C-alpha cells in the first residue's frame, strides 16, 4: 500500500457513540479524551434542493429566523447567552444541509445543549419575519454584486437544469418577496424534526449526559417524514456567456459529473482535484497561474446527495479571451495520459494532513461527522478515512477518469464583453 501520513490512532484516541431517542432523534458522538472543548450541533437534512420553486430560499431565510428567538428567548437573549458561555457559534445553509453549532468549554455543555434546542424551536413572529425579509433581500443584492457568486449560481442553474440542485440557496428577490410566514412555518413543521435531523457531539464528551440532555430538551419534538426527491439527472454540456460592462476581469466556471456523497470514489476524486487544481503546486497552478495567464485557476470536487461535481474556476484578464479556458481543458485531457506517482503521493499527503489536523479540533470533526451521518447514516473514523485515502493510486485515478471523463461539461463565462 502507498506510503501516507502517520496513522490517526497514534495521534489521538477517539471513541464513537450512537443512540436514538424514542421520538427518532439520532445522537452521534465522537469522544476525544485529549480534547479541551466540546462541539455540539444539530444538522437538518434540508436545503434549497428540498424547496418548491415558489418558496425558493426558505431554508436560508429560516436559518436567519432561528436567531430571532423562541417563545422563551428574545433575539437579544440568543446572542447574549452564547456570548456569556464564550461560545464559538454559527449556522449555515447549503443546497442539501442546514446546520447549527456551538463550540464551548466542557463546563458549558448543559447550557449549550439547552440553548441549541431552544434555537431550533423558533417563535417565527410576523414582525421578525418582515424585518428579516429585508435583510435577506439586501444579502441577495450584495451577492449579486459578487461576480464569483453570480457565475456559480448561473453555472449550477445551467448544469442541473430541471433538477432541484439548480435552485439558489438564497432564493430570488421574487421568491423572497412573495414568501409568507405561514409557508415558512409549514416548511419548518415538515422538515425540522427527528427523522430528518441529527444531534452531533465531538471533543470532550460525556455521552450518557449528552443523551440525557437531549431527551430533556428534544425528546418531545414530533417526528417528521421528509422524503428527498431524487429525479434523474440529464447533463447536456451547455455553454453560456454573460456580460457585465462594469467588470475588469473575465471569469469562467465549468461543471462536470463526479462521484456522489455515497460513492467511496469521492476520496479518489479529492486526490485528483488536488493534483489538477490545488492553489499551489498543481497542474493548473504551473500552467496558468505561474505563467501569469490566469490570476486564479482552481479545480475542485463537491459530492452531492446522489450525484457529484468536478468544477473548474478561472479569473483572468479579458484580453486573453478563451486562452485560459483552452489551457485548462487541455490539462484535463493531458492528466488522463501522464499522471505520475509523485504528484499523486503529494496530493494524498496534503489531504491526509488536512484530515488529521482537522480531527484535532472538535469543531472540525463535528462538521465532517454530521455531514456524513446526514447523507449516509454512516460514521467513519479518522483511521478509516486515512486507509481509504492511502489506497488511492494513479491506476485508481485513471479508472476514475474513465468513469468520469470531464464530459459533458457545462461552461459559463462572465466578463465585460
């Protein structure tokens, strides 16, 4: 087997725990006896892909509303209590997942658990809803001024046309303006409950205590049955060009099929992406950035639920026209023929270092464990991830490229002309 970074067992002792409450709430934990903090999170299997077009953006809007308070706490209380604990806390919404988390000192575990539970039982007051709607509309306007965000949303809409993954996480100005509080409340009732969420605890964890706290604060939550629609994907390799005279740079994004979140080849896809388009030392770096042909040249991989995407992203002087994109596409063909052991080993070791370093921090493991459980109801130890990564070879990457040959590819460009 190829050489790789030190085994995780030599770095930290990790113990996995699982329990399900009577109402169906999954509780998963990874105990690290060497940790000095505790991370708690509630992950909900819901995002923009689970919305109907008329309420597009409701998942992200609802995330904001959680911080406006519950029947017990006002919005001022929500932030004050987290601050009193010295918590590192936040939330996020993606196409497929919404998460709420707090990283605290172990002595604040009980208070953090109670506070997270209250956070996820929002009051959804009409006055707060109307106020926050204005904030969301301002956020959409701000992101529409960001060329990279505009390009990404256009590329997703083209590549996944006709599929729920094509929908914007933020929604559109039209969908947000027309959204009613009653629609949000119905969406919450359908998706925010045991059966569609998981409580994750990592770091210094007393699991029996976590279970008792969860039962006290979440045990009465009603179970939900929120099926995710998985329509067939039909990739067409579309091409779209957008112009904005105010821009001084030309942006390009390409999306092409890759392994899904359920496919173990996602580890190989991550290694391949690093070889091709890591920020330093990759093929894109040497052919595009080091040669001053592009200012940014990235190639990455994102595993979705039931599908996956490789993506390329380029930023260059508009006077170079199609040259950066042509070079990038040539590199994608070239790597199929001349991949070598040294660059694969280098990429494996970079990713292994990232996995282990992230595993040393409870909040890092929390995101990884919660996402994987939400997608697959599966736990993977650091050791398992490192072993799978170590098994990636040039031959396995060549087989991956036979199955996912970077074709068809959707390409969207945005520039001043």
